[in-house]
C-alpha cells in the first residue's frame, strides 16, 4: 500500500478524459466506441497503458507481441482496461552508432506517452540493454503507478561440447579467429549456436544486470528478472504483472514510493554481488537524478565497498542466466545478501523486500554462492579518480587479469575510433604488453552517444605473442558481456577538454585499482601548455536534429548522461490541459 488513500472510480485520472458530461468527453467516449470498446469497459476502471518496446529489429523482444496479450489478460482479470502504447525500441544489435544515444529519447517518449494519454497506470515492457533504464527514467518523471516486466534472458548457447555466452564468448572466439586458431567452418557453427531463442543476452551483461537491479529495487514482481523469455513461467509472470498493476492504481502506489534512496542502495549492493555491467552505474545515476535521490560516484563506491561477488555468471564467473534461474534466481541471491540490504524497502507487491524474499534460498551453491564462499571477495565495479579522471572513471576488476590491477606503462594513443580501426592490427604498431592503450573522443559528446567502444581490441601483434589482456582507457562504455582491464567512462571526456584528450604517445600512465587511482604522470606546467593549445575535435555524426539537442544537453558520465533539463522533480510534469 502507498501512504495515500485508496482511489475511487471517480478519482481515476482517466476519468478526466472519459467522465465529464461535456463536448470534449463526448468526443473521447465516441471515439473509444469507434474501436469497439464498451462504455463500461473504459470508464470507472483503471486504464492501463502497456508500453511495448518491440520492433522487428529488436532481437531480444521477439516474444513481446505474445506477452502483450498475456499482460492484457491479467489486466482484464483484475478489472482494468489494457491499452497498448508502442514505444521506440532500442535493439542493441542493429541501432547505430549506439542505443545509448537514444536512451534519453526513449525516456522522453515514455514520459510524454504517459502524460498525454488517459492512463491510470503503466506496464513497462523492456529488457534489451537501454530499454530498462529508459523506461524507468520516463516512468519516474511521469510518476504514475508502474510495474516493469523484464524480457528475460534467452536460453544458453551451445557449440560442440561448449556452452556459449552472449558477447563474452564472441570476444573470446573472435580473438581465436583473429589469431588464426578458428576457421570459417567453426566460426559458422558458433554463429548458429550462440543465440537460440527470444530473450536478452544470457550472460550478466547490461540487460541481465538492469533486469536484476529493477527487481532488486522492487519495481518488478519478485523472481521476475531471471525467468528465461521462452519459459511458461514468463507467461504467468506477465499475466500476474497485469493483474498487479490494477491494484497499484487503486492503492496509488507510484514509482517514487518504490525507487527511494534505500532502493538505490540495494541496487548498488546487488550490482556488486552479481558482477553487474559497468553500464549500470551510468543508468543508476540517471535514474536517481530522475527520482530526486542524491547519488554520486563517491556514494556508489562507498556503498559498494566490501560486497562480495556471489553470482557465478559470465563474464565474471562460469555459468549463464539460465543456470542462475534454476539455482533460485534473484530472490535466492537477495536472501544470501540479506544482512547487507535494506529489507524494509517497498516493492510493487506492496510487501517489503524482506517479505518478498522470505523463504528464498539457493538450490545450487556453486551458481549462487553464500556470503562465506564468494566467487571473489570484492564485487564488480571500482570507481577511480586521479589526474587523468578528475570527475571519475570506472573499471570492472573482476573481469580483468589481476596482474594489471596495479600497472604503469607508456600511453599509445588513438585519436578516435577510426584511428583505432586503421592501426590497431598493423604489424608496425609500437605496442608492448606494458603499453596502455588510450582511445580519445568516444564519450557522450565526442562519439556522440558514448558507444561501447571501451573494450579496445588487444592488438593482433600481442595476441600472436599470447597476450590476452592489456590496460585500455577511454571515455567510452563497454558491453556488460565484455572483459579485460578496460578503464571506462573517463570524465570529463576528451571532446569537452578533459585530460584524456591531452594524453600523448609515450606519456606514463599509472593505474592502481586497490587505491582507486588513475593518474597521468605528466608535469603540471606541460599539461598547462597542452591545455592552452587544445582545440575541440571536429564534430562527427552531424549536428542537427536530435543529435544537436543531445550534444547540447547531455551530462557527463559521472552524472548519468541524462539531459540536464530532465533531471529531478518527479511527477512535476504538468497534467495536460483538456479543452
Ligand atoms: Fe539485447 Fe544483448 S542484444 S540484450
């Protein structure tokens, strides 16, 4: 329950459109009837908008056309009236240059779709990477009762005797292909076996991370996030979510009642315990900005300290999301983590998180480890600061070779992604295993959109020597399915004058993960000379329309890359005037 009184039929928001005895409402009712709707179906009952991020280019949401019907069934059973509202789909595989460029676009669309239509509550259908944060950001700003339905992961991949994980195993076998150890036939077999069903990437990439964090924050039904997309339990979860949103409308239980400071702290703790994607920090910062919850990189690091990695899932562990589901899913992990969590945080069920996970336990203690036998004693993401990243940077130490956690070496600089592509595999590249690869101008403004270019390839010259990991630094992001000693999200970014843009070949760079430091070992007077001579890089990707708006308004990574005019003030969007 919320702290507000239970709503009556007359108080439903949709009744502003359908209730009054005036000309405008006559128009709304007669046009609803044009679609065959009966007056008592859409008046006096909660009208539920189902925001469906489906399209034919989103490989991870191919089951959504069927799931919409399952959600509608639940809404109708509970006495509501379901209406589908298609929203921009952000299919990670096909959208270029990056779905991150369009996360804020979808968040704006979600807010305005909700605001402009006669809906009392919403079901948010997402899963593929940026769809989850975008839906939650928009729903927070609109702040009508909302429940999130995760797409769920796809089934495990298979190739010969190996299981294949999305992304993670692609990078691994691609390195083998580049080094000549895998031929065309084997590569074709891997292509056939790595994506076997509807659903999101089934490693602990950004999709699984954000679906897990949404559940941990209480905005989806308990146990929802790990159900494989094609499992019949996923159908029932969708139907149950449809039923529940109707109750949430009567109770007036809103996103800001659920996505509180306690929920964000729970999300950070769970992010560490699942070995979540580095992208989660950008999205959590953006969501917190929408919720009006003060959260910064230092808070993230403080809350995250000392949380062990419990989920033994690739890329930080050995298993896949299907195994995680059979082992008990997120409720089992939350139960194992219970001493660290705010168990009094509220969920969409109106029960507390503690009540929601009562009785949950792990059925496979190797997949979901207990606190006293973690996969690794420290969890996923570390926040770095120093002269190379005054506003911060992130690294996922659990996905990097441990020998590189403390490393000093000479910079080898690529001025942008084109320069990187042109030179990285050349035989005359002046690279050694000690080199620190630096990619400039790949951040929110520079790329634009902060693409997942941060897992710079290990140069072929080094692969042929057997080197599998090397320190890499950029203002880009990295796929959550990736691995390697990649320092990401360097802020401020190169394209707005950050120190990253001033690095030159041969400069010494020092990374010290235990001390949370990232330093450029160049004297301050030399840096001052370089700063005075710096000019912004040429704009790529055009500078009109949405891209121009994006460049003008996007914040840096340490603030979540939201638009500066969209942060804060949840629910303060004015209700539309109806004349
Ligand atoms: Fe959709 Fe990975 S491509 S989650």
